[in-house]
C-alpha cells in the first residue's frame, strides 16, 4: 500500500486536530472522508480539507473507499464502531479509552484478535511523547534503580470546565478515572510491567459542586498497591487555575524522574512587581502536539507496512479494568481488590 | 524573667544544633546544663559551650538551677521527661512527636494541662518556616480558594540511611509515619482546620530491604480522607538520591501552592555536558535553619513573657493519633476509620 | 495563484530542513526543484522529496517552471542569486544575512526595490518564534516600560564546532557577528525602533585557538550604544558545553523579559546523586522548529496573496551594516561610529 | 585576646545590621561603642544593644577602650577614619569601596602597610557567600575549563530608589560603577587572577531621569577587555521591578556557572491565573545574610588570632582604579586604557 486512505469519525476538538494533522503533516495518508452528526463541523471539514462527508459512520465505512478508520467519537461508541469497521475489513485507530463498559470492551477485544490481519491501535499517545519516551529508556536501563512510588497528575484547566460540563451532560465521559487517569494507568503498567492488586479512591466536588448533578467528580484521587508493594497515586482533576498540568513523578531506589513539573508554555520569563512569572500551557493538544503527530504517523506506517501496533488491545482492557476499579472504590468508599 | 536559664536533654545531631543556636544566636537565654548518656557528646558540649553536664536528667532538672528544659531525647522518653520537668516547675520545649504510645501521650497531655502556668511547646518547627508561613497566610486569605487536595513529601537522602538504620536498631523511631509524616499531618490540620476521617496506607522496602528486619518501612504512603472529602497524600521515605525532599503541594479551587518542589542548595547553577545542574540540600537541619532558630526564639520569649505557645499539646496528640492510624493501616492492610 | 511552485538552492542542514518542511507541512506549495553542488545531497533530495535536481541555479530558475526561489546557499552567493531570480521574475526567500559585503548588498537592495511587484523575504525567523513574538507584544504595550538595556546570546554547542570549522575553512562565514549576532541585531531594532550610534567589540579564541587560523573569533562581544543611551550587549560564541544557548534579556524601566534563560530540551527533570538535572537543546533547528515553519508559511502566503513581507530589505541592510561595524571594531580594537 | 572589643562607625541600614550581627551571632566579640551623627540611630542602638554612643569617631577610637573599628560610614570618610584608627593602634574592618579618590586611597594603602601588625579587612563580602565560594572552587579546579567571558549584574530594586536618591543627594555615592560594580570587579579578579587592560562604559537615566541632576547614572554598563582577550560585562542599575538582582555568569571553555539567575525569595511557588510565580529577594542584606555573618566572623577571628585578612588592601585599590576607569569612560564616552 502506497497511500493509506482513511476516514475520521468524530469532529470534536480532537477529531478536528487529528484530521488536520493527517491532511497537512502526516505522510503516506489521504483523508477521503469524515463522519459527524454536527452539520457545521462537517461543512467546515469539507471546505478546509476537501473531504467527503457522512453523518452515518456505517455508510462512510462501506462506501467511501477507505482502508482505515480513525475513531474519535464519544467513548461509548468505540466498541461498536471498532467492530463494524473490522468486520468491514478496515484497519482501526481508536481513541482512548476502549469503551465505558468492561463487557463490551471484552467483546471488542475478541473481535480485534479475530481480525489480527488488520491493524488495531489504541490512542495512548503519551507513549509517543519525547519526555515520557526518555523516561521509559531511563527506567529500562535501571537509571533510577527499582521503582518505589509513582505519582501522576492529569488535571485540566478551569478554563475548560464549562465545555466539559456541557459535554458530560450530553455524554457519559466515563468519569474522572476512566476519562483522565487512564493515560497514567497505561504509563505505569508500561514503565513497571506490574499490575495493581488493590485500590482505594476518593472523589470530591469542592471546586465544582455543579458536577455532582451529572455524577462526575471534579477531583479524584486513587491510591494503588502493586504486586511488590510498589505504590502509585493518581490525581485527576478539572480545576487548575494556571493551566493544563499533566505531570508524572517516578521515584526509584536510585534517582527520581519528574515529567512536566511546571507546564511552561514557552521560553519567556517575565520579571515584574509580582516576582518571576511563567505562562503555562492551557490545553493537552498544545502539550502533546508532538506525541499526537508521532502516534498518527506510527499508525499510518503500521497499516502501510502491515505491522501490529506496539500498544495491544489487552493494554486497553487492563487499563479500563483498573480505571473502573478506581471509580467503584470512590463511589462505594471501600478498598477494591483488582484481579 | 530577664534571662531564661535552660537545660538541654539529648545531644544527638538535633540536640547539639539546638544547643548551639541557644548559645550563639538566641537572645535572653543562658544554657546552664546539658544531659546525655554519651560521654564524648558531653565532653564536646562542656568544652564548646561552657555548660554543666549531667548523665541523669532528673538530677539536671532538680539541681542545675534552670527555668526550662529542652527535650531532644529519643521519642519514647518524651512523656516521662516532660512530666518530671513540669512537676519540678520547669517550662518544657519538647521535640516532635509527643511520644510513641497514645496512652502515655494522653497522660502527658493531662499533666501539661494541669500545669498551665508553665509553657509547654511542641517542636512542630515547620510552622515557623518562612515558606510554610507564607502559605498559611495565602490560604487564610483565600488566595487559592478552598483546599481540594494536599500532597506532602518527607523524604530523607540515601546518605542518611546508614545512620538512621543504626538509630532505629537501638531505638523505636515510631516508624515512617510517626517519625517523618507527623510534621505534614500537623501542617495539614493547621492549614485546613479539618480532621481526617479515614486512612489507607501502604509501606514498602523495595529500596532498603534491610529495614524489614527492624520493622521499618523505607517508604510509606498514606491516603487520608477528610470531613468534606478533601484528600491528602503523605509520602514518607528515606531513599532520595539527590537530597532532602520536604515538599508540600496545596491544590485549591483557585490556585495551587508548592513549597520546595526542588530543594536547591544554593544560588549556583552549572551548565555542563550533562545539561543544567543544581545541587540539593542534604539535611533537614540545613533546610530548616531559619525555622529552628525562630522556633527556639519563640519558646524563650514565651517563657520570658509567660505566654502560652501557639502550638497546643492537643495538636500533638491529634497528629500522633493520625500518624498511628496511618501506621496501623499499613501494617494491617485495611481502611482505618479515625475518630 | 493556488499553489506556489518553488525551487530550493542549497541543501546543507538548513536547506534540507526547509525543503522537508515545504514538502510535508506547509500548505499551498509544491517543491518542484532543488539545486546543490553536492551530488549525494541531490540524490537524497530527489529520492526523498520527488523533486527535479540541478547543479546550476540559473538553469533551475530558468527551466524548472517555478514561481519562487528559496535561497539557502552560503551567504556570499545571496546577492547574485537574488538578483538573478528577481530579474527572471521569481519571488525570493533569502536566508540571513543578505550578504557579506555592504556594496553588493546595497545593489541587491536596489534590485529588490525595482522589483517591488515580487515578494522578497529575508530569513529573520526569530521574529516568528512564539516567545520572541510575545516579547514584542509586551514591549509594544509598554508592559515593561521603556527599554534600558538588552543582552543577547547566540552561542552554539561545542558539538557543532567541528562541522563549523570545516564549513568556515571552505566558505566565508562572515565571522561571529555577521553570522550569529545578526539575528539579535534585527530583534533589537524591531523591539526598540532605535538605531545604534557607536560600538566597541572584542573577540577571543581562548576556547578554540584553531579558529584563529581561519580568521574567526570563537567568542565575540559587542557593546552597542543607542540614540537615547539605551545599551545592548551581543555575545556570540561557538563553545557552550551544555547546548544551544540563544537567549535574550530585555530590561525595561518597569520589568524585564528573559527568553530562554535555560534551553531545556523537554519536560523531563532528573533527580540523582548529581542533584537536579535538565537536558538542553542541541541545535537551533530544534529550538526554532515552530519559527522556521511559520516563517516559510508566511512567505508562501505572501507570494500567494501578493503581499509584501513584513521584514524589509532595509532591515537586512541595516543589520548587516551594524554587524560589520561590530566586526571592524573587534579587528581594529577601537570605538566605531555607526551612521 | 579572648574577646575582641569593637566600635562601629556609621549606623545606616548596613551599620545597624553589622552591629546586630556582632551583638547576637558572632562569637568572641563585644560591641562596646557605636558612633553616628544621627541621634535617633544612636538612641536606638544604645537601647537595643547596650552600647556606649559617640558622635565623634575620634573620641570613640581614643576613649572607648576598643581593640577594633568597624567602618560603615559613607565611602568618602573611609580613608581618614581608617588612618586615624590604625594610628591609634586599632584593627580596622572597612566597608567597600576603600574610598572615592585614588590619591587618598593610595595614601590609605600606605598607612595600612606601615601598620602591618594590625588587621585591615575590606568588606568584599561576596567572597564569603556560599554560591560564590563554590564557583571559586569549581573555577580553580578547572571544572569549567578556561574562563572566556563573565557577565555581572548588580541591580537594586525600584523600591530602594527613593532612599538611594536621598542618600546620593547628601553624599557622594561614587557613582554606579564605584558603588555597585566594585564587588563584581573584585570577584572577577579573584576568579581569574587577571587584570583588565581597557574599558568602554555607557550610562543612562532612561528609567530615572531625576538621577541626572545629582550626577548619577541609573544604569551603567562597562565592557572590560583583559590581558588574554578574556571579556567581562558589568551591568549596574537601580531599577529592577522584581527585586534585588545580583547575578554572575562565568562562561568557561568547558562549562558555565550562573549564580542567582533568579533571586527567589523562598521555597514557595504559586500557580495561579497568572501562571507560575515566585517571589524575589528585595534587599542585598537578605540575599547576603550568610556572607555578611561569615565575613564579620572572619574579621573577628583574624583579630583574635593575629592573622592577616585574605582580602588585601591592594585588592581594594585595584578594584577602585578599575571602577574609576569605568566611570571615566562613561563620562567622557571614550575607550580608556587601564594600567
């Protein structure tokens, strides 16, 4: 295959960004079609990217002549869309998380394994970020000894709260652990090759009481115990005044790694009456520009070269199972064992 | 009282540092006597500070003509020494924590309340540190809104592990939560005026298996749930390669505070083939020089002016009770309710 | 014009990078041809980018059917190539500096003004960098008051010295001030709208005595006095152990701006026995990825929309004149007046 | 000598701070007397430190029974006071700079050399600062190779401008180079063991036009050329919005050192809608607390042990000569040779 023809399902902020990258930066790919329910989004995409538009994803899969599907729809639709696409013989790139319900996701995993001639890739894009990649290398080379403790923050800026509230009123976001912390769950498993055995979680809405009405926690904290008593704390939130704080700290027996302890936006530092000031990144899209690009590129090359993705569907199932255990623990306020 | 005559019990690293500060920097005080079991320590102190020396603390209290006692002995001795001193009519400054057993500590508290004509002050010195003080002011002024989550690190450098192991073999340190995290427990209560209701803790010895033999955890992580679902994570440890990391982060609904996210030792930055490098602080004594000084000064002025300490014995009892619950949770691997 | 057809002259590191960006990222452009003397470079470009190749730039301009030329050849060739292209009716993007000799450059400027129907754009790409752009905005809004002093570093890493030495043996680099500091000269003029009136410069080869043989200074420092006694210090060099340090500090009467005081490579911070470490950027290409992209995009859009570039040829002439005065001062060790 | 009896001349901000340190922190010293013209200052000192007070420094030297004098008067008085004290057989600690006029200072130096049985120490306190000391060690051990370039900032906060203006209206401060940059001149000579041969300086009053009336430059920039073409830039100023910026950068052929690139006040970092903020140090007294203490301690021990100071009077003469050349260059706008 010289050029991979793709169709994108979902044109929200991330779907639009993926489409733009595929059209303008990624090689060996041709975006033939996009699918969305929102007519304005479709019009914008048609005009900007010169692509065919669909409101019915099945039609797009069946009729647009594509080789692969990029699924960026709300999470609840991931399983059925993935299965439909695979059955139609299309390669699939699917945003994280795999889905919202474990049963559905396990069926989805079976379908993926049945179609092992097709590439399936899950959007754990942080694995492609230069800083996280360098951490992986350091850890694998025992550069910080054995891992003792990991702390992970996934906290969105206050400025994004309104649009999230709207989204989560109309859709099931999965909740703070499934929606936000799942990236870190994947990274911890990737870095340590270990599984958590028990979790206790707590959620609160001190900063955003309105989220209680839609069954969301603004802040969620999960404490995970691993096989060898290694420990991890996940902090998910939607209320950082300064910006988008996606931070990870890995404490080893012989050194620590911190990634993004301060999400500085650019190279400018201001010295004023307020002291020393640095602007911060406001969106994950800005923070992970390079990772999103390399991830999409990796998928297109995998399809082109008929190679399996390095991120397996089992990684996705496992991460969801852990995230759901975090959620359950917070809802029921009890220690949960993870099998 | 113009000059407060004091005696110091305990001449380990901290006892010696306190004595030196009292002799050289603190005003309105005269160190008349010191007490220790180690003859070398006593000789050094006698020569350096021109003080009388005792091996029996009761004799020192009864015979040396002092007004106040500074107790820097191993924690297990704090209750009996405090009670003996109070009954002899002496003001007492006592290092944290109050003691190791709750029963003893409660009796100690009763004794302190009976002698409310005497000053009793507990060594929660971080309350005197300029950075922690500024945080208190910001929080009280709602500078970061409502507190959502607090993370606290108390992690000693690897370089101190050998001497700690020796100490903890001969003495009961109280364990990682009672010995290290108790400072942060006090600060969290001070900042938020709230009490935790539940805790789950995990300990491990991945970095220092030898600590298992003396019933110590090298790393301990406690997750605390508070009345209003505010959450705190305490991380205590003894294995930081780079230095002494005593860090606290307070996430509010409208801003965050971080104290000491990087324990830089001085103002020097090195640019070399390794990139950019900063040396780190290696000891809490170095980090908290100013706090230790202001704390001792505060005690001497309290005695001189016959004013009660701002840190009550109940703060000490409550912090110990919480630290013990953390310990129990880690030992029994279960959620513990705190009353 | 829907698609701008371009040819690139020069396929060194920067020429190759420009070509790649034009092929993969920049919209509305088609790279039809490239020109170089090195056959390996031409082969690589032909294979990678599917472009026609030339060894004679005049032939490429005359025969390849392009609308615009991107000149990335050694500086000495800029004037004649620009003039030839303009006379052939082609738009020109030319790397900084305009040229090496003021006479040639003035003739070049005349030619550019005669062909004011064609777009001419000079590669002062830092004007497109997000941090420098934000500084411009702050300065224009009087966010730091009046400018008092500016310090500018343009210092390459040690790792690049060998390849520079080879290049400067075969070509006239223009010297440290013309080659390196010219960016900062342009930025200072852009930020302050002021002209220097006098300069004193000093050069040395303490770190790289071998550069003396090819009449280069490894380090050059120029002190510039401006109309209103505003002052600037330019530091150019080729011997930073840690990486590529392109830094600027602008002191205003009511605040300061620093850009890139530490050229951190990514978001990863390492805590080890060495203290706290950050890796640094090693190349200007890495540092200015975004600026190079936006600059090329700006040129293509200018051509497409038939709009003049915001960077005038006079900016280029003026910057060269100042850089040459810096050079002359260092060579003759005397104060030089600038008209 | 067991206890060194001292008298302090001058009770401005620094004189008072020195007195307080001598009374409260420094060992082996007894402050017997202080001398000032301001009655309020004298009253305050008498009450706070229990010392005898004088308005005539000669009387204090002759009658108060002191062994040593601490001279913290305006610079113009340093030479005569030093000579009077030495002739009266007193050891002398004298604040920098030695004086304002080279002739006077050379006579002063002769007098000091004639009285080589008495300790004379000059207040170049930065040599005692931990960060500058560590830099000295690194440089001496060739940790950054050969020194290529040094940049030194001595810039006071805006908040100090009013009191400086008042002071400099009543007294001759010596000007920005003699008053502020002389510390850095000393440090550069100390680090490199080299002498400057030529200087060009520029001054301006863009930020504080009122200083022109009292013949002061608000900002002064001096560029120094050294024997081996090593280069230094000195920037003195009185108008930093954020705080007290005393910074030094030493570029070596194999690494760089930066001291105090950001004068952070404490360990607290604030994350708010403004981004990331750090408070800054506002006074040199706060910044150099440790250096001032160690310097005074060093002097008292030198007197006690009858040992010469490590900072020679010739260091002071040389630094003044260089600072005066900087001043002359700025006033006459010409290159000045330094012999």
